[in-house]
C-alpha cells in the first residue's frame, strides 16, 4: 500500500500547519542543522533521507522539543500560526508533544520501559482527565495487537509487536501529525511492510499527515508524496518523490541512489577456506514463558568464513547470538567455542551499545585490557576500523551513527577474537555508510582470517558477505 498521493492537495482546515524558517541547532559549538526551511499544511506524507549525521533525527527532535542537553537552537517555528520557539522550555513543549505531534522512535527496545507493562506505557501519555474513558483494548486493536498485550512486558513481545506498542502509544494522545523516525529499520522485510501498511491505514482513517525519516531510499520513494534530502545539516534537494529519486539534481542525491544500486547488485568474492571449526552449537533451546525463542537450533562455523543467519523479527536470531556469547543462558543444548579469546558481538544500535559517559579512548583501552592486549595497539585498532585519532577524546554523543558503529566494531576487534557476531550491525545506518561498514568488516575478516556470524533481516546485505546461510523461523 503506497502513501503517495493520499490526501494530497486537500488542504482541509483541520490539518496542522507547521512553518520553520532558518532552523539552526548547535551542539558543543558544532552546527548540526544549518538553516532549515520547512512547511507543512496539507495531509501529505513527507520522506526525509540522508546519511548518518546529516541532521535527520535532530530535525525530528527539533519539531518535538527533544533536543539533547547542551544544544542551542534558533530560528522561527510556527504551529498553526503560533510561535513555538525551538529553544522553548519543557513545560511549553508538553502542550505540543503528543497532543499535536506524535513521535515513533527507531528502536522499540529503547523506546519502551523494560520494567513497565505495555498497557500502562500506552496510557502514560494520555491526559489524566481522559484516562478513565480511554479504551485501551480499542487502541491495541487499531495497531493489530490482542488485548492480552496490555499485561505483557516489552521483552515478552517480538520486535514487530513492540513497535506496534510504540505506535499505539504515539496515537493514544490523538496527535494531528505523526513523525516516524526510522520506525521500521530494526524489522525484517515482512514485518516492515506490515508496520508501514499499518501506518498508512491509520493515516487514512485519521486524516493525518506523516513525516517519515529513513535511510532506505526505496522505502520513501514507495511510501511518501514528497522527499527532502538532508546533507551536512542542510536540505540539498526537495520535491515530489518520483522526481527526486528518478531525476536527482544534487550530486549527493545521486550518490545515495548509486549506493542503493551497489548494495542490491554487488557481491564480494567469497573468501572462506575450509579451516578448523571455531563454533559448534547443538540442540539449543530457550523458552520465555510458553514461547520457544529457540527450538533445537544447531549451527557450525569454521575459521575464516562468514555465515549468515536470516529470518523475520521474532524468529530467534538475536536470542541465538545472546546464547552464543553467554548473555542469555540456554535451557538445553550446548555451545562449544574453540577459538582464542572470547567471541565478541557488535549490536544493532550504536546509540545504546556504547556508554555515553566514556570517551572513545576509554572504551577502546578497556576492550584491549579485557583481551590482555597492550595500550600500544590502540593506533592499530583505529586503523583497522578506519577511525581518525581525533575521535579518541570525544564521547559517543558527539559522533554520528556510522561513526559510533565503527567504534563498536573497533571495540569488538580490539581483544583479537577469532569469532565476531554482528547482530543487525548495519540496519540502523544509511546506505552509503552501510556499504562502508560492510567493506570494513569484510576487510577485517580477510586480514585476520576471522570467523563472522552475520545476523540480519536484509538478504541483500548477507549476499555481499556470507558463504553459507541459515534461515530461521519460529525458533528453528
């Protein structure tokens, strides 16, 4: 189901009107947004694309008053003709956030409180005077969830179900504009389509415009009416979706479209000599309550090869990875690792996998120490991950998503393990940076003859790297 053209040009009086002029955001003296002009006064779906660090997410946070501490914002911001200064105080933003604009964040793992039941989290945004009459069961049904989901914790749900809870929470306040910030990035293609169809259906039913932020050019092309291309904190191209994608004028837009073709067409020569076994997993079973996350899973990986694990959300991929590195204890079965040093893992989300209180130097030196490696190898670790030395004294919050993921990769490689697990390690990144990270992983695998277990829901990604593939479904 495509969002293009739905409601375009209707201009009904009930639609929210937003006008931004000269929006600037600085963090630590660095310009993140450098004079953005934007307007919305129709029931349109607007796509925003650009590489990691281009300002996409900061733009969404500016619209909802969620800029990080220490940021400075300036410019004119009008909602329905009323001033809403980007640098306004929190109490002023509460009148806008939720009631006027609903926000669906990228990662349902971090968007939801792991200690709170889903029903309570949906209700938390509803004004107190309306909670008694709020129909929670209806809210869950609207996003395709059973009433029983209200009494469950987020960890008891699959990634797709968690994202439906996040959508229900965003819709509970009856906003007039919905912002989806990489809302389906962490999901497999089947669940991604279900979530996008759901958003389209809700939009049509409620007559609500949408701002969709994504790094997937094809996604915004298929689902939005207009596209804005961000680069270096500026809008470098905008226009109707078809025109921007099929006939790009800006050099950066052309680069993005080329990167998409590279990812979907290119394949690396497979380098996998028949080395000794590094990992043997046999009959692995793990249950969460009545749900079998793993049901007798067996896999093997040999020295120097890259093995892919693919499957939809909830198929058991991440549980498998967590059991291999002993972050989760299996109920039955065995995990036998024959390599030197403990296997290391690179997680999906570079925003939550790095400690924000520590500098890059501290993070990498700690990883070296964990592997019994000297600090003198720090420069070599930086070289392998293609990181400049100037990053060492910076903290993760000052880096883009792609830069953070390189730090996570460097941290994993620092102890010199013989096995690396990559759990959706590029799904949160734009196509340009995604290609760069995949090339880095492939280069490191060749240089060190590493074994790599690459978990993904993206078949085009695994085609670039893996010599063998395991397909998982329902824990098998």
